[in-house]
DNA sequence: GCTGGCATTGAAAACGATTACATTTTTTCT
DNA sequence: AGAAAAAATGTAATCGTTTTCAATGCCAGC
C-alpha cells in the first residue's frame, strides 16, 4: 500500500483539499503549507499520476510513433522531440512500428486509450493515405513523411529537391548511368524517387530505380543482385541511411571500387558515412530542427486548435565526400 | 467529451458492469455480449487507461532508464526490451539521463508517480552506489552497469574478462605500449579499466589509462591530445562504441595510420566498425540477449518478489578486424 | 457590537473504470 | 412441478486525485 494524499492529510491534520492545494500552489496559509510540506517529506508521498490525469482530464503526454528507433535519423529526432517536450512539462511515449501498418493501428489505438494530448507520427504510406485524422481525437503532426493531403500539420524535408540535387551533383561529376534504390513503404521514398526521376529526365537520361523494404539487409541483398547484372549503374543513390549502409556492405562484399567502378550518394549524415572510405556523399537532414519544429508545432496546435494547418518544409544540405569524386 | 463506459452501457441497454465484463472476458451471455460489442463499435469507445490503472492498481508499465538513446548499444537493447515487454502486455516508458544523476533522480521519481511495475536501469556510478532500491517501491534490474552491491538483479557483460581479452589480443599481435580510454561516469568504464590494468600487469607492462566523459566528442578531444604527446601509445583500447568513434575521428584528423602507427580496439560491434577501414577489432556485446534477459528477469521478479537476487553475466565475443593486425 | 467582505479551509462530488456483493434468471435434479 | 444450485446481471463502493461550493474566521467600517 503506497501512501496517498489522504494519509498525508491525516498526518498533517488538514483536509485532503488543502494538501492538494499545497501541491498545486493554491492559496494556503504559510502555517498549514509548512505542516503539509513536512508531512509530505516525512511520508515520502508521491502523487499518483493516473488519478491526477483521470481527474484533471489532461494527460500531459504525447505519443511519438516512428518506424524504427535503431535508425539514427529517428533517434536523433526523438531526442530533439523529448527535449522540447520535457521543457514544456510533457512526457513522451515512444513507439516502434517496424513499418507495419498493423502495428501503427495498434499504437494509434493505444494513444487514444492513453488520452494523449497529441501525436507526432512518421507513418507508412498505407496508413498516411487512409488515416482519418479527425476521428482520432487528438492532433497529429506528421514528420519525415507526408500525411493525408493537407489534413494535418507536417514537418518535412524537401525530398524532391534534395534528390534532384544529388542527381545533379553526380551528373556534374561526370556520371551518366545513375541508379536509385528507394524504400517502398514511405511517401518519402516515393518523393525522393520522383525528384530523382525528374532530374534524370531533365538530363535526357533513363532513370533506373529499384524499391526495397527499408532495411540495411534488404538493401544489401538488392544491391548485390544489381551489381551482378549486365549494365549495372556507374553511380547509385540510396534513399536513406539504412539503405546506403546496406549498399556499402554489398559493395565491400563484392570488392567493387568506390568511386572507381561505382560512385555512391545518399541521405542522412550518419556518423559512419564520414568514416567509411572514401567517405559518403550525402544529403544531411536537419534532424534536431525537425524534432524541435514538430514538437513546437504540436504545442502550438494544442494551444490554438483552430489555427490553419501548416507544413514546414526544410532543406537538406549536400555534404560532398569521396564516394562521388569526379569520374576519372 | 470522449465516450465513456457509461455511454456504451446506455447505448447497449445494460449496466456498466456488464460492459466491463465484456471488455475483460468476464461471464456474459452471448446475447448481451453481442449487444455490447455492437455498441462499442458504433460509439468508437476506447477504455481510459488512467481510470483502469487507478482502479485496478496495476500499471502494466515498466520504465527503461538509459544514459543515451543515441548510443546504438542502448537503442538495440531497448528494442529487445520492448519486444519482450509488449509480448507480455506491458508498456515501456523510455528515459534518457545523459549520464546526469539529477536527471536520474527525476526519472526515478517519475517512475514512482507513474506507479510502474518495475524499472530497467543503466545507472551512473554515483547513483548506483547510493541508490536505496528498497525504498523505491518497485523492483529494479540493472543493465550494463552494476548496481549497489547485491541489492538488485542485474544483467551484465563480463567486462573484466572482455577487456583483458582485448589486451591479450593486442599483446599477441606484438603491441606493447597499450593505452586505454575509459568512460568516467559508469561502473562499466571502471571495470573495463580494471580488466585492462590487470592484464597489463600480468604482462609486466605499464598501463596508461585516461578517463573521459562518455561521448564521441570528449573522446575525440582527448585522443587528439594524447596522440600529440611524447610517448604516445602503439595501440589504444576504447571502452565503448562512442569513445571508439571519437578516437577514430581524431586519428583520421591527425592522419595517423591504423594499424601502422596506432592499432585500435574497442567495445560494441556498431555497424560502422566494419566499414571504417581497416575495420575495427571489437568486443561484440550480445545486445538483444541483454535486453531480453533483463526484461524476462523483471517479469520473473514481478511474479515472485521473494526469489533470490540474480546476476546474469554474459560473455562478449571478440571480433578481429584490421585495426589490430600484427605489428609489422 | 454588528455587518459585509475577503481570505482560508473543509466536505463532498466528480473523473472512468473494476469488482464485491446482492439480486435476478436459468438450469438441473428429484 | 418445485427446490436448490448455478449462472448472469445489476447496484454501489472504490481507486487517488482535483475542484466546486459552502462554511468558517477575521478584519474594517459604521
């Protein structure tokens, strides 16, 4: 039996209402306040958050639903989200969906049952397209991936432009037969593919694209196959950090020279990209900024539910490294 | 206003008790059960977890307190913990302490207020030594770092042996002037240092050790300084993945040849260690196993609070790569 | 010495669920 | 068919808070 507010009241010789007021900075005389504080200290009392939430109808909790916390992009984002959230006195429930729509549905249901104030969500395409945001009962801020067209706030990278930027970078370095490897579960993969395809078309070149499950393993397998094919590309773009990692592993395995026989470029300036020779050319995403902006956006939405929807689009930054050195 | 169990009862024409029983698989006739289920579906009712927890006095929630979720070791462990937890119908609250004892205290307080069933905790040395586990009100399983001597369950790596194994590996490869860089906040750093020092002493060699804050940045700065010193070591051991990352960055920066002028070895088989030339020799920790074992241990403890304390000590696996090639 | 106003305080009603207990209905047995 | 046992259902208490509302005490003003 843990001690409750009633025990504290008894110990201090006051009513529970007074104890509650002391805890919540209500109007209480100095004398009683001191007695209550002594009783709290002596009894080691800890308020019960479930009871508090039930009574006050405010969870002061938000949900953060991402596809894989092992992806450095999401860990960084979630750290930023948490920092802002905790500063605002909110807790964060972190959930992994493994890009699985069933798990997404399950976690959304959980969020409803927790009566969270809001959710920050990196959804799969399947869920993003069909999600009934209005029926959820809490505001949603989409990150990394677009939500149902204009139905909720979002913080996104300018994926098309960034992908096109990579293509143009490679073209400028003399590469022509450029392939792209994209995740097949997210709108992000689709958008990056679109930017890639557009840029290739502008250059009058055919765009060879392949889609895989967004994991290093899948990317490694696909890249290995691709490298063995006739007419394998001279340069490869991977649409996120995990895919790039898989590609690099496949390349190493096959003993392919980078950039000699195959140039590489991708997304996410993960720490290894600088270290794996000859260094990976990548689009760096402003991860802290994404997390911070998403959380701030959610807080603003909670404060003023009727404000118009907003979409924050952030630019990526091209980090040039050895993997895309001029074709020799 | 969200719909409550009372609304469902009204809609279905039964008492709230019956609705509750339908939800909890209590004894209810098929006819009423159908009516209730229809009402639940129609109203979109979602049970309120706060109310449920308050009444049933069971949170079905555990806390996972780690020092830094950006450390791949902890992300992998937390994934494993979550998998086991969710399979057992428990939720996980994940907390980052940044190795800061104040934050640790704050989160432990939060865990009490959430009335969690138990906590899995990677504590700093300061907290581990002074923690009053009994007064917390819930069982604690320590991971990665030892808790107050024999006061709680723990899942640990055999740090001394692993560190000694690295030393002996380097000795076998012909290196003599071996330095060690260790984290200064955790007992893990201390234990790995102990294993390092013992092994060096057995070999009759002086052990040069330095301690830094457990971040890549701190390690990089310290390593840069060290490499500039007179009598810099021929080989360096870093006591975790982040420190090793910092060391490698410093080495690159300084243009030091690995292993030619400096051999490297460390802990944690993070994905980049395979990719950064010439590949890093590391002790691989069984991360999934650590998380799984910790969560299972906690579940068992919850089931039988009086069972004797247990300490699971897991062995690391030496992964030999180019960074410790025989001295030429 | 009242009266009105103000600041404290306490009693009691929520919040939304579960569950012990009482009551009703159904089944089973003679 | 009737009684006893078993099963289903409802009533109301309860979990630990916050908050409304009423009551109390104190002081100033007359």
